[in-house]
């Protein structure tokens, strides 16, 4: 899964992006954390993040949280209708 995220209006300096996901509003598990730098609040920072082999072990609603410097930027959900783990042969 590849996620494209564009951020503006960040204060100059070092920042930290964190993406977490949880099943049915349970405690979210951190999927990714990475630093980035802003030179000006006018900068548009494009963060392209790839997460491989992301399991969805059961159908249901998965909450998705995106944080910058431990401040919530986006909270949304992904609804999974079937089991995504492929059968083993």
C-alpha cells in the first residue's frame, strides 16, 4: 500500500510523521514513523510512504491515524469486508 501525503504550513525545523492503525477502535499499532524537515511554512512537503504486506486479519473497521509531532492530523477508517490473508497451499 502506498500513501501520498502533502503537508503545508509546518514550522521550520525537524518534524516526525507517524501512521498507526487499529482494528474496531482498539489500541492502534504504529505502522510507520519517519522524520522530515521543513524550511518554511510555505513549503509543500510531499511524503510518499510505502507499507508492504499490511495484514487485515479479519473483516471490520480499521481506524487509521496520521500524526505529526504527536499531534493528530487525520483520523479516518478503512472498512474491510473479507479476509485479506491469502490461503496457503
